[in-house]
C-alpha cells in the first residue's frame, strides 16, 4: 500500500461517495467556525495583506470544501465593510489533497458556488473581495509552497492520517486487528505513536517554512480525551468492528488470514497533551488556543428522524457508508474490491448491534489547535 498513490476519499456523487457521506466532517467544520473567523479577522487587522494566500490542506471535495471557502469570504466581507472598507485585498485559495482526490468535482461546482456567494453577500449588504481558487495536488508531509508566502493554513479532519503505515509494523505483529484494538500489543501502539510524532513534526516544519511572519494555522483532528492510546472513544469502536468484520470474512474463507494480519490503517488519534508537546518542540509556533469537544458520532442525527429498530438499522448503514467513503480505497488496494459490499454489510450489522447494546452514547473527540507563526 502506497498512501500517496492509493488513498483518497471515494469520488463522484453516488450513494457510497464522500460527497454523500461526510456529515460528520461537516459538523466539525461548523463547530470550529468561530476559531477560523477569529484567525481571519486577526490576520486582516495585524498583517494588512494586499493579497492573502489561504490554503486548505486535505481539502477532499464536495460541499465541505467550499463551506470553508465560503466562511473565509464572508468573514473578509464583514471586515472590509467595517474597519477595512478601503482595502483592495485579493484572496488566493489553494485547495490541497493527494493526487487521487476528485478535484474535478470541486471545479465543476465553482460556478454555482460563485453565484450563491454573490447572492449571500448582497443580501447582507456586503461586497466580497476578488478571490481565486486553485488546486494543488501533493502530500502535506512535503513542501508545497515557496518560503514565506502563505498567510493562513487550515486543515480539518486530515492531519491524523499518517504518511504511511507505521515503520517496522510488519507481518502479524498486529494479528487480527486493522488498528489499535483491544488485543493490540503495546509495542504496536507505540509504533503508531512514533509515526504520528514523526509525521506531525515534519508537517509543522514544512508549514513553518511556507508561512509568513505572524501567519495563522487552524488544525482540527480526530483525537482522544484519554491519555490511553487504546481509548479513542467511538473511533476505537469503529475500527474494532471493522476488524471484527474482516475476521468474519476470514472465518468464511473469503479473506486470507495473512492478508488481514498485514493490513493496518494509517491513522492515529492524538491527545491534547501530545499535540501541545509537539508544537512546543517545534519552537516556531505559538499556541493561541486549544479546544477539545465531543461530537456526536451519529451520521444520521441531522437527517429526518426515524424511530425504533428502523432507526438503529439506518444508523448502522449510514455509519458503514461513512466509513466506506473514507477507507474504501485502502481496503480495495490491499484486499481487492470483490469483498467491499460484503465487508461493509457485515460492518453495518455489527455497528447496529453495538448501538443497540451500548449503555452510553459514545462520541467522537475532536481537537482544534489555533497556532501563530512567530518566526
């Protein structure tokens, strides 16, 4: 498995696409909107840029990508019509993701987005700044921009994805698990932790070369509130149930045991303390704010309510589609695509059984860092 080549959210707009199954991610963007607005306002006031460069790292595609762009434009509009009404500032947006991302979907929706943005601003008596949108394919663990050119880096629900499966995690070291599970050995969990530390430090080094003095970053990740790496709330549960589904297919002879044992999902959910420590080690960024919040992990809660058994079944199917939209590319590259429908059907059934029996509703822990460049 090569992450840069094989990994992407599911393309298009069918029932298993990311565009149709990213409500949880949208919730995170909306929850962190005040921090993004604060960062943009402060940059407008402190830096007075004539041309502001704003980058969304791990942008994916669909409504969530342009929701972030819309929030920034609205915030700049409000500043232009108040303290900065004489400003002629232009805004350049760069949308970054791996080469397999569905950038076409973004650009096909830009015309409608621009029309809606004009209408939205006009209704509020605001004048949007001139803005331009470009795509930049590549890993955010590498250099992406010239030195001292970016004013604001944003990333939502992306930086917890690792650059690779943890180094030295080979063979059957994590037997029967696809992530850090109940039967995972502590040394495997440590390999995951080490890979995240290495990757996040690399991420910060690259961004610190690219960001202007006084520039800002707002980074949101799926994390954990516990110091225990084995306890990331519902995220841990989801991967446990996925492992359980694959073990079922092994027992049925649909998947080779060796294939399961050699598959590990490259994601790590850090704690607040881990993130703070790595930022401090970087020594080029100030932490302006850190927020941890618990987000409902039910992908159905903003849809029309359903009651009874049908509700739990619908939730299981929705969570299965949400997970599939995120990791189908990794599953297919390792196991082939012939097991996809069966695997995610089993997962939906397992998840339904889980939510029927759970005593307390588990949540997804989300951590947002607001950072300012001090170099």
